[in-house]
C-alpha cells in the first residue's frame, strides 16, 4: 500500500488518539468536551493503542517517510506513558480528593447545599436577633442550669479567659472535640434516611441552639470571650455542618425522588455520593477540632489577631469549595 493511501485510511484514528492524549493531559473541561463529542472514549483506547503499534510496525517495514514513522512513534510513546504509568501513591489520591474532587462534589450538589445553608443559618440569625429584643426567651429554649453553665464558661471576669487552658489539657479536649464534631456531622447526614426530614431537623435544632447561646451571651455582655473562642474554628465547623446537611438531603432526594431509576438504585447512588461528601466533612471537622483545641482556647491572643485569622480561614474555605478542582483533569 502506498504511503498516501495508508495515511488517508488511518488519519482519522490518529487524530482521535491525539485528541484523547491532549484531553488526558489537559483540563477536565477539555476532557469532558472530547468525550461528549464522541472523539474517543477511555474504553476504546487500549484497542486503538494496539492499532497504533501495528501501524508503526507496518510503516517501518514498508519504509514510509520519517514524518509518518516519527508521528506514529510519538503517539505510541505517549500512549504507553498514559496507559502503563505507575499509579500514584495513596497519599496523592487523598490530597487530590481533598483539593479537587471534594470541592467539585460539593458544587455538583449546589441546590442541596443552598437549602441546607438556609435551613441552618436562618434559625441561627433569627434566634440571635430575637434574644437581643426579648432576652427572657432564653429560658423557653434552655433550662436555668444550662444557661448558668454557659454564663460560667464565658464569664469575662474569669481569669481563665485571659490565660487559656494549660497545654496538658489541649490534647484531651482535642479528642473530645473530634468526637463531638464528627458525631454531629454523622447524625446530620444519617437524618437524610428519613426522606431528608431528619437532616433538616438536625440543621434547624443546631441553628436554634447556636443562635440561642450566642444571642444570650451577647445580650448580657459576655460576647467578647465567646467570639474570640469560636471565630477560629467556625469557618470549618459551621461549613461542615451545612455540607453534612446537604449530603443528607441528597440522600433523602434519592429516596423520595428517584426519577427514572429504581428507588433502591437511586438511594444507593445518593448514598455513595453522600459517603464521599462525608469524608470531606470529616476532614473539615478534624481541622476544626484541632483549631478549637490548640488555637481557640488560647484567649491570651489579642482579639484583632484572632479575628484576622478567622477572616483568612473563611476566605480559604470559600476559595477551596468555590474554585477547588477547576481546570484539573478527571482522575484516572
């Protein structure tokens, strides 16, 4: 077969393989574009790669020009590098999940996350504002013993709020915070099994509870120790609670609105997606517990420093969840 006929017959295959290689090495958006336009799917690649190798052998045997041989040699080498490269170590998978896959997963469920945020934040803000106007309402939502306990914890006249805990107790409290935070996150997610109502209930209860405590302590003038304590870990902890609620709502939607799929299949798919969301939520709650134990408890740090760090952390969380994974190719 003459070289011109050979190239004309197989040119389309070579171009498709080149496009696939570019998509694998480029952005996730480009990869999705190539696959959606039917250029070449991942499932077709092994067979196509073997054909490229055959074409290279034929080109060499028939003495085709170096232009054709070099092009096929390059395609073969690049394909081999993609198909047979050593899988990345596990820690790279974990880092990729946290920095790229998890933020994209959160954004893919923007509707559920928005509903969860509204259901959590609105009761919180409402209770905070209401207690500034009618402070006596706190006793309708908490017992006198609970109110007294919170007042003792954040009494500005207590010397502990100037010095913080001793370092020996920080590790103990770190474990307590991990258990408390993650248990709240799991309860919020699991509540989605009750057609999503359970997740909404947990979000409302947490929003009302936090708003009540914050509103009361602010109203009686105990706000300074409270705000200096919570501002550091709040970006991760409060955001994680909302995300756990959104994952629970996704689970509930799979149960009550399966679409064209069988209910059990829709629930299994939502559960798998929710489980991946919960992995990221657990990481956020772990970070929150660490900050709460070793930074938030140190009340001797000036308020301006704590609020500045809090602002930086809120910005980092927003940028991470809003832009993480954009322009990153899909995992193999």
